[in-house]
C-alpha cells in the first residue's frame, strides 16, 4: 500500500475520554475515609500486583502492574483495597450511556476509556472541544468522578492529548497545530512506542517527532519492519483507523497470582486446570472459540515468558484448553520459581476481515 502523505483529507473530530485513576477514584468515592490518602487497588504488601493507584500514591512512584511489595516500599503508608470489578463495570456503563447521548460512534478501549467520533453528533454542535467539556461535566454530575479528554483530528493524536492536562483536564490539538505538536513531542510519548522501540530510536538519534520525520519510509521499514509505515504516517498526522463501535475482541483469557511461588510443574497442574475452567466460562459467555493458545508465566523475579501454539481447529472446552496449556508448561524447563500463570486464546472465530475505504473522509471546516 502506498503511504498517504497528507492528513488534511482525513480530518475527523475525535475525542478520547480517559477516567482519572478510575478504580482508585471509585474506591475513594464509595469510601470517603480513603479520600486524600494513597491507595492501591489490588495486590497486597506481600503478594499480588497493583491494578491501579490513586494520585496520592502515584506521587511516591506507585503505579499499575507494580508488585505490592515494591509499592509498599515506595509508600509505607499505602492502603491496599480489594478490586470490585462489578462496581467498576456498573459505573463504566453509566459513563458509556453518556457517550451515546452525543454519538453512536463510541469505541470503548477498557472500562475507563473510549474514543468518540463527534464529526457528526446528535447535538449538531460544530465544536468538539465544547462537546468534550460538556461530556466531562455530565460524567461528574452522574458519577461524581473526574475525566480527562483529548480532542484532535484522529485517534492517535487525541489519545496523546488526553494525557497532557491530567487529572480533570482536557487538551485540544486543532488541525493547524497537529504537525508542530508531533514534531516537538518526545517519541517515547507516541502511543504505541514501547520501551524497546524507544531505546532503539534513541540509539538512532531519534528523540523527537522532528527526528522521526527526517527518516525515509525505506529507512523506517528497514529498522522497524511493518511498523515503519505506521511511524512514517503518524508523525505526519496520518492515522486512518476509524472509531469502531463494535470492536472485535482479539483474545480472551484469565490468569492467577499464587499465594506462594511454585518450582515444580506438577504442583502447577491443579492451578492450570482452574484457570482453564475460568477461560472456558469466559469463552462461553462471549460465544467464541480460539485456535491460538498462549501460556503466560511470570517468575518470582517478575520476568515474564509466553509460550504459544496455533492449532488447526478451534477450542473452547476446559479439557482441551488444559491439555494444550499443560503441553506448553512442560515444553521447556522453567527458569525460576513461578508466581503467576495465565492462559489466553486468540485467533478467535469472531474475526472477519474487512476492507476499509481509506479515502472516504472529507476535509472539515473549523471550528474545532
């Protein structure tokens, strides 16, 4: 596919709404005694992993995916609270109902964030910026929680913008500021550039969008493979992904952190069967099956390993999931004692390839 070189024919009005420290904020809302205090949702001082941290805890460096033990070291006064996903889902549904008051084009990314395409909206309002302000106010009124938002010409820039004025703020990057904004941005802040890619770019003296823009498409594809075209276009303000209201699930799984580390595969088999049972329940609920099974192993030193296998047929039963996961477990010797196991299925039977008309968007007029 030939690269698109001009973003002006693909301008839309996209809002990315991101709830502020969602799980932790819900806990502080429901339990006023936690307000103003550093809390971690999930984990504990001995085991487990932090699912979310309040802004008071983040000041100490506590963040999601951190071990509870490390979080407690960073913040001795940290309060651990158990996750309540049913409550988070309940509030998330209320928030989504607000989104649909403005547009049918809503793409949830998780319980606490979503993209909205308000190019054409139910309010017939020309300003995406004012709509974002109104949506955030409605969320506050209906849930008592704060949300931040990013507003721009596509999903990529809107996602970056939503993080700029957090918490409880918003940022608009209008069409005439997109290029300068991206050129001045550190590449590590580009959504989708992970730690390894960042390190590789830094080693190539690519520190900002302007540096990235100097690279030819051939150079980027040579160094970053298929992602080269993506980097070539996003730094030019081009991101052609539509807001997808019916986002297709790509994978489904479950995992479990153990109360003690295991060194022998034999002792892990029972845990693996329990995880397989949970995966089966989730597959049935979503009415899907998968061909590719992945076993996730997190060791006691927090290093993570994955082992995958693609079958010639779809599976969804716990017995088959367990047998295939067990084969992956014994595939090679464990590197260390294990604190977590997870099983996921991908290559699901709900995936239907869709041809996208990349050139159907029309240039919009201000205001933005």
